[in-house]
């Protein structure tokens, strides 16, 4: 099956998804330079990342449902426009207020792009073509995050941190042109929009993400209570923004929990390791980004083989194998000796972790939209991406509140991964 048969939809959606994931992790290697350039306090600097995460995660459910109701192409173009304009404004920011506000605005654009890209793929491809396209989508999820560290460090060291955001602008313009010219719109649905449910979902998710990001337990409790109210409202609503029937499928529900635990382990890994490399080994921002190159290369190579692997062994077996490999890589890192330097303590675990990430993300993405009806493709994609966004802050907050010792941090990531293995083994099985 040749790549040409995919047409224009796959490259457009993968590039758009790559851009938003790259910007989610680019902050990790450029935060020091951003703080120095704009004279940001530690609190303001943390909000440069948190503002993006809050709006990205908070608006995902609404964005996913709107793509079902208003048409994928229209909603996708809105998301690209918001993302491009906000990236330009961030690159030109001169103070903390503008930087944080535009990062929040950029997060809204990303929240529209993320579920719509996966929904466009589900609309455009069927059967083996869809499985292969989702494999590439899952590979992009892992590669985008790790390459963001590399690009962020490289552009920051060689040019400026601003280049990491301004580079989005020409790519976004190209994507808008290709979308207008080549991508067909899906049908609109004459249904009422559940505005009350939308507001409750945004408030609940923002409360939870903010609470875990800032270690504010009051916000977490309020967020959880609002989400309970949201679920009650959705159960009664004639036009729910989140149809609860989506969770009746065991495979999908298990995949959501597995993805949550995966991000609880991996976002702290992407967060803590660059800091350790710069603090322990004296790496520059660029060098700490380059340290992830082995992971990225292995991730890419194995992701290209996933359509064959899933066809031969089945989605569940490939997913659980990836989880076991990921746990093994983290364990080797946890029992290693960082005094041996990067090549003695980090390089081998990086290769294994790249293999694990590369094997996990496509199958867990595929399981997250398993047998989802076409009319709910957008919201199924929205839930998948929402779980991806809230898992990281939860894991990071739990680890930060528990320890500041590098090895203990890694062992907690091992714990999250083992729990994910159990969830996959129990729930994510073929019907």
C-alpha cells in the first residue's frame, strides 16, 4: 500500500499535530532564556507553560464536539488561524502579560487542532488504511514531544527562543492554504450546542489541571465536583457535548486510563531529565535537547513498522509489549549511576524508552477511538486528547509533591507504567 494513496489529508493533519505537540514541549528547554529575556519571576515563568496547558486541556471536549456538529474543515481552519496568530504574538512578546495571554490563546487553537486532526483521519480512511494512518498519528505524538525538546534547545541556543514560536507562522499559512484547497468539509449536524455542559467541562478540566499544576488541592476538589455535576448534566441532556455512551465500550475506556497513566510517567520524564542533564552534566539547552535524539530516532523507526506489527499480532498485544518495554527502560534508568555520565547512564535507557514510546502511542490512540461511531469521531478524539493533556500535570504534581530526588522520581514513573500494564491487560482486549 503506497504512501501516495493517503493523499493530502494525512500530511496536513500530521504536520498540524506535530506543531502543537512541539510547542507543548519546547518550553522545557527554552524556559530559562525566556525568563531572562522578559525578566520573568519564577511564578510568571511557570504560567508561560501552565496557561497553554490549561486552555489546551480545558477546551478539548468542546472543540471535539464542535468538529462533529459544525464540520471538520471549518473548525480546523479556525484552530489553525488562532494557533498561527498567537504564535506570531508570542514570538513578538515584550512582557509577561502578553506572553501568558497569548500562550493561553495558543492553547485554545491547539485544543481545536488536536481532536480535529484525528477526526479528519477517521473520516478520510477506513480499515487498514485507517490503522496505518493512526499509527503515523501515534508516532507523531511521541516524536513531536521529544523533537520539541531538540528544536527548542537548538533554536534557543543558535538564534533565540522567539524563533521556536515564529517558525510556526509560515507552516500554519501553508496548512491553511492546503486545507482550503484540498480538504473536503464534513456534513454539519443541526443539533443544539450544549453550552451549559461546555462551560461545566471547561471549568472542571481547568480546575483539575490548574490544581495539579500548582499543587492546589482546593482547585482539584472544586474541579472534580464540577466534573461530577457535568456528568450528571450530560446524563440528562438531550444534546450532550459528551455522549456518555462513549464510555460503554471497554476497550475505549481502558485506553483512556492507560493513556492517562502513560502521560503521568512521560511528561515528568520530559520535564525532569533536561533539568538533570543541565544541572548534573552542565549541558546547554541545545545539548539537553540533543540528548533525546536517540529516543526520537528509535521512536520513529519502530513507529514506521507498527502497521505491520499490529496487523500480525493485534493492537492489544503490541500495546502491552510497549508498556512492558517502557517500564524496563525506566527501571534501567532508575538503577543506573548518573556519575557515569550520559553515555554510561542515560544513552541505553533512552533507546529502550524510545522503543517503548514508539510502540505504545499508536495502539493506545487506536484503542481510544475503537469502534467509535462516525458521528462521534470528533468527541472520541477530543476525549483521547483530553486524557493526554491532563495526565501530565497530574503525574508531575504527584511526583513534585512527593520527592525532589531524581531516582525516586523515576521509580514513581515506573509505578505509573506498571499500573498501565495492568489496565491494558484487563480492559484493552479485542471484543
